[in-house]
C-alpha cells in the first residue's frame, strides 16, 4: 500500500506543473491514470489568501472555511497527478462535468490539515473517457472533507461500452438573484485558486478551446452559489453539482435556490432563468 | 401592557480586539460583526430565532455598507426575518445602539434585541479626493459628450491621490489627540498619572483574562483568542520610556491604539428573559447624551461630564452612590481630566451648573477589569464591550449594585448610561 503513496514535501507550485499539464498528450493507446495517491501533510491555510478567496466568491470571512476552499487546497494535487508520466490524460483539455463534496464538520481557518488526492474510476464516455479525482482532507486520523471531481477527457480511449451519463433536467424558472460577472473575474479567481488555465483569462486561449470569450472557472460558480446560501447552510453538509454550460465573461447570470427536505436545490442560470449553467443539491 | 417595561442585559459577546493591520487585516466590518453576532447566537441558543431588532454601527464605514447591520444579520445564524438598523454616533455608537434597543424594550416596541458595533481600522474606506469626486459626478450628470469632456478636463493630477479617513474634527482641523493634548495641559494632567492609569488598565485586563472573566464574553476569531493590544508585562517604567506624540505627555502607551473588532449585547425585557430561560445580569436604568461646544473652546472629550450630571440629577443620586465606574479610555488623560472635572468646584458650578462638585470617586472601583488602553478601541465596538463587561461585574457583586458607563465621542459628544445588577 505504501508503494502507492506519493508523499510530497509540500504543495506543488502550479505554474510549472500546469505548463506540463497543458502539453497535449501524444499518447494514442488506451488511457492510463496514476495509481498512487498524492499526499501532502501539515498543510497550513493561508488566512490572507482565504480572505481573498472569500471576497472573490462572495463568502463572509469566517472562522469556518467554505468546503469549496478545501477543494482549492486539493487542486494542486489534481494538477500534479494529471501532469506526471504515469498519466496519459492532461488536465488542460479535460472538462469538469460534475463535483461532489462532503464537509463532515466545520473546518477552522487555523487548522493544519493533511490533503490527499487519487485518480480513478476511468470509464468510457461517448466523447472519450470520464475519470474521478478523489480528494480527502484529514485532521490527523479524522476525515473532515471528501470531494470527487469528475472530469471528461475528450478523445481518451478506454475499453468497454460507454455508459449513459444522466444529466439533470432543469425546468426554467425565475431567478431569485442576478449576478454581474466582470471581465476580470477569471483573473481574480486565478489569484485565489491558483488555477492558471488561460481559458479563464485569455480570449485567444478561450477561442482555441471553442469559446467566444474566456469562461469563469466552474468552481467559482459553485462557490458563489454556496456563498449566496450563506447562513442558510448547515454546519456540515454534502453538495453535488453538475456543470451544464460554461459561463462566458463578462456576463450577467441568474440564480435560484429552494429549500427541500434535508437541504436545498439550487441553480445558476441564464439571466432569465431559461437555461441552467450549474445545478446543485445540498444535503445535510 | 404596563409601561415602562424593564430592559435588561442578558449577556454579551465580542471578538477579541486586534491591533489594526494585523490579525484581522483581511476581514471587513460585516465579517467582524457577523462573527460577534454568531458567537452571541451560539452562546444563548438563538440559532434560527427572530429577534425584534438588531442595532449596530461602525464609525469607519464604506458607502457600500449602508445596511451593514442588516447584512451581518443575514449572514448570521439569526432568522433572516430579524430586522436591523445602522446607527452612528462616533465612539458613542455602541452604547447608543444599546440604549436604542433598551428604549424600545421600555416602550413595549420590542421584547428582545441586540445592540453593538464594529470597526475595522484595517479595512477603512479610502475615498477619492473632493476635486475628483465632484468632477466625476459632473461628468456623470453631463448630457452631451462636450459637457462630459469639460467636466473630466477639470481633473488635476493632485486630485488623483486617494484620501484616507482621519480622526480630525472638521471644524477645528485638530486631531482628537491634539484636542486632548489641550485638555491635558489645561487640567495639568501629569505624564506619570497617565502612565499609571495605562499600566493599571493593562494589569487589570490581563488579570481578568487570566481569571477567565472573558470566557463567556468573547469568542475567538481567525485564530485570535485574546486582545492583542494587551501587554500584560508593561509597567510604568516601560511606558515612561515612550516619547510623546500629542503635546508633552501623551504617548502611544497612554493613548488608545487603532484596533479592529466587534462587540454585541443581548438585551431583553426582564420578564421575557426569565420566561425564556435567559437569566438577566443587569437592568439598563437610564441613559443620557450631551454635547459641548468644542468649536468655542470647550474640552472636546469632556461632554460626558455634562451627561453624567444630568443623569445623576434625574436619578436623585450622587456620583458616590455608584459602585463601579466604566470610563472609556480614549486617552488616559481623558479619564483623568474627567475625574478632575468631577472634583472641581469651579467646573461643576460654571460648566455643569451644580451647587457642589460631583466629587472624587474611589479609584479602586474604576475600570476594574481594564478598559480601552489595554483592550484596544475599535470605535463603535467599545460601547458593547463595556456594557457586557459592566453588566457581568455588577451581577457578580449582587442585586442592586449600580454601575456607570461614560463614553466620549468625536464632535464634542458624550453618551453615558446607568446599569443596576439584577
């Protein structure tokens, strides 16, 4: 088991890593993922960056950190795993299609954490392959947060019949809130998340991937929706989101949320509520 | 309904106070106030409760925070249907907010509410210069392109410098420290007396922290669990080494430091509190505001002496009937000048219109658990800190014990209140 643990001395820096993760994979054979779990222990949270993250996403600066911030802490390990030689899939070019996370208990900004991520569940998709990046944040022996980011790797080859992935149907409805997303939002979120993917900040890069303008990071949209629920969220909860359509920058979007048994359903939509960019379900 | 009803202090909560630009540098007023509210909600089991009103304010306030308190309520664990109001009376804000809620309770307009305040000197609003502001407003009003260009052309390079808020009296151009330096000299307050008062403030506050006094009055925030201005090891000797910054005797050691923090007080109608299992600490008996004409030369920070005289007269009390005195330490010399004024036959006669001086007080009953010199002074948060501290102190002394709160404020104003242990 120990052989499968890739214990890093510290959080990898994203700039150089991302450069490698951005190189297109020339691999033509069956897709392959790293087998090891990347682990960094003793991670201290940067309170100033956390506060900056809170502001960019609309959260209050609280002692208890947002669960999406814990995802941000795991993100360098996503890049690490999907830029290494064991992986035929490169992070740049994959599409974040859905995300699940569970916060087991409130996590304080002052807590020192152990962070780990492993890649797995590679499965065929009609456009390539799906894979899961499974993150875990622990305080000693106690797991405090788990997250599963599901990415689509277009063109990747995996044996087997593509499974049909159900995408949630969202009925059009009037938004409760309207958010104006400025053109520079991608740069702001890059600063606080460390995700340097240029499709979020650069028009040419965005065009290269088929978008008319830069798109905001899906995890910003996710975080912004949780920030809107603010004190209505319980102390510990699970949240699942599906990223249905990218949000171009700048733009104005709508959002709605609705209490339901055991939690909330919510969505970020077009301004008029007719089309959904992201749907979320919060469960206690 | 029988009027008036009795408003009581049930308890309080604050963040630890932190020196400006340090541990809370990245938090704003709404964050700090939310943290203070949530700590209070947790302490008294109010999650999801709809209170009648929350009143609070900030002295250094961004224009975008026009509904600061309401926004903090919405971010707190209180029911989102809890109304809120922003108040502002310079450093009197926190106490005035407590009085506002207490008065509504007296009148039967509320049964339970929260009063308090917050200030972040770290996250102070920076404004554009007046010239730039006027040019931008004119350009915004302009209907044609030439009009707009003419408006924008009036901008000069000098207009582009940002303007930070200053603690300067608009009508005198003097900072609060400069005003107080005049008062200090006029009353002949010595450097030694100021340093002694400052050292006592630190010693008292440190002892109260060590004794666990603040365990049910403060909730840690962003890894800070004690007031960071507090220097338990300071002494008259160490304070004597500091060089004066205002006048000849006022130093950074005997003046309050710029501080970030928030403090709130839970207030309720006495019967309501008992019926809801919330034992009251102290009644809010009375309150008074007053102002002096500092533009005509009055001592800027001695307005509370007027308020105290009126309040005592209305209550038929002498100053010595009070068991505990909480005099906000804007500067050590403010407290000492206030004591001197109370003792001065001439001041009490000529300024306060009294037949006899209010007299000396027992100094061992003054700021017994320290005050703003040691705790720091996030302007609007100070009133809430003092009221919660005094209510708990009075309650410990037993039913009937009375305590006086006196807070001076910019603009030559003062807010005072009388509390009585339940």
